[in-house]
C-alpha cells in the first residue's frame, strides 16, 4: 500500500506527565503573545508621551520663573537683558515641545483602537501604596510550574464558568468585584480554553459570551498594568469596566472587530483539536504492533502487524487511518 511519510511529521503523541501546563492548553498560544507585544508597544508610546509632557512643563515653569524675576525693580540692566534673552530662548523651547506634543496627539488619533486602548480610566482620587506590588508580577511572566493551570482550574473553574454565562457588563462588574482572584492572566488564558471547548461541544452561544468576558478581563488587566495600578480593587473594576462599556456603546466597531478576530482563531483551534482527537482515537484503537509502527515510523513493524491478522482486518485499520489523516496514500511508496 502506498504511503506518504511526510504526514507523520505532524502527529503528536501526548505526554501529560511532561506537560508544564494543562493538557488542554497551549501556553505558547499566539493570542497571549500578540496581546503582550501590544502592551509593550503601548508602554513605549506612553513613555515617549510622558517625556514630552515633562519637558513641556519644565519649559513652562522656567518661563514663569524668568517672568517673575523680570518684574523685580532691583536688577541691573545687564541682568535684565540676560533674563530677556533667556526668556526668548525658553519660549522657543516651549513652542518646540508644544509642537511635538501635537504631533504625538495626531499619531495617537491615527493609531487603530484595540481592547487595550479603547478608552482611558481616570480615578477620582489617588492612593500611594509604599509597598508597591504591580499587577503583572515576576510570577506571571516566569515559567509556569507544572500543574499550575490544573490547580487554578480546580479552585476557580466553576467561577470561570459562571463568569462566561453572564449577559451584561453590570453583572460582570459585580461578579469580578466579588471574585477579584480572577483578575489575573491565568484566568484569561483559561477563558480561551473554555471558548474552544464550547465550540467543540457545539455551544456557539457560550463560546461568544466567553470571548466577550475574555476581552473585558484582558482589557482590565492591560489597563491596570499600563497605569501601574498596585492592586485591582473592586472600585477600580467598577470604574474601568463602566468606562469601557460607555465607549463601546458610543463606538462598538473596535470591540466587535477584535471579537470577530478571536472567534475565527477559536474556531480554527477547535477544528484542529477535533482532528487531533480523531487521530488519537484511531491510534489508540490500533493493535499494539501497529501503534509501534506509527510511533516509530517503521514500515517493517506495519508489515509484521499485517502478517499477524487477516487482510480484511488490516485493510479496515488502514482505512480508518487514512480517513483521519494518520496515513496518506501515495503512488511513490508501497508497503
């Protein structure tokens, strides 16, 4: 029987004991990487904007100081002329920084929106925490210990399911205020896992709700990180998500666009997992010698397996392997 060995290159035999995360989750998924890259770009842009504002304020303060000195009547003519020259130069500097600020504002307006930049949250008061602990900690960015996702899912899995079932922003705010331990990146990752599982189960309605909650939570964490919030408190959750809801109501385009993009990715991932599951099921149902042949890519063991059973039985096994893509026929090779 002809065979194309190249198809075997994509076959993966799962080894849950060696997996660093949940067997249902690919921690290197590009969703998280894409979001992290976007946050990093936003941090760089914010630093540039803050630097311009700092120079602008410094120039403004210098102008005020020089003007105050010029009002004094006790200074000599030479000093007054020197201060006048300084004032002219400082005003030029102020104008240059003002033009730079306007350029940044124009660039920001031209920058496409995403779930991390769709709005800005401003609080009524500011509390300084001397024991500063950023939301994105070293623990979040470090290698995730083996089984950590499973343990998190065991403790918070039911809460994540309840979060996915909520219908509106107000309910989401109240629920997250009562479950602030869900305000972390691992919860976002597991919401994506749930969305894929719902798609596989044929429950597109829950998949949609789960992705909406994923976007809300991802946006909340992104804003907290970029604003250097020491701790995501119930009041911050209310202020942030209320502002997000308002902006989405005014212009839902960016949010819907991001949601549609995520849906496409989740659907593709679900189809891939279904295909992988079918391959694994067929592989598990094969006689041991055929399993060894596929695992080791050994045609010799497949020939031996064929000799140990009837031709009809062997053809039936190979037919199922072809149907799921475990075996691809080719005119260039034969068993």
